[in-house]
C-alpha cells in the first residue's frame, strides 16, 4: 500500500493530500530515510512524521486496504 494512503487510512494524517504534501516536503521518514508518497509500506516499517511542534514516530503492525475508524489504532504502534 502507498505511504500516503496508509497515513490517511490509519488516521495518522487527516487527509491524503496533506500526507502527499508532507512526503514531498521531506517531512515523512520511513526507516530513517526520506520517503515519497508512492513508497510501499510494509509491516515492521518505522514511520516518522515531522508536522507541527511534536514529531510522531510509529511502527507499522498491519497493512490492510480497508480500515475502520475503530480498527485504525491496531494497525500501528506509537513509539517514543
């Protein structure tokens, strides 16, 4: 699954266009490297999002095409 779509479906970023723009601006890292919006996300990847005042770091636990609002938090684990 594409990175921008994953960020939107898991609700780590509210809109896909914002996720796309964040990737283009170099504000999203996957496994320590700048990531394009088209990068394929895999289980075990570490995603770092540098939007706003506090950076967010999450580990991908599951990748699924259809995610409900209630199931979204089970697809990632927030890291410190």
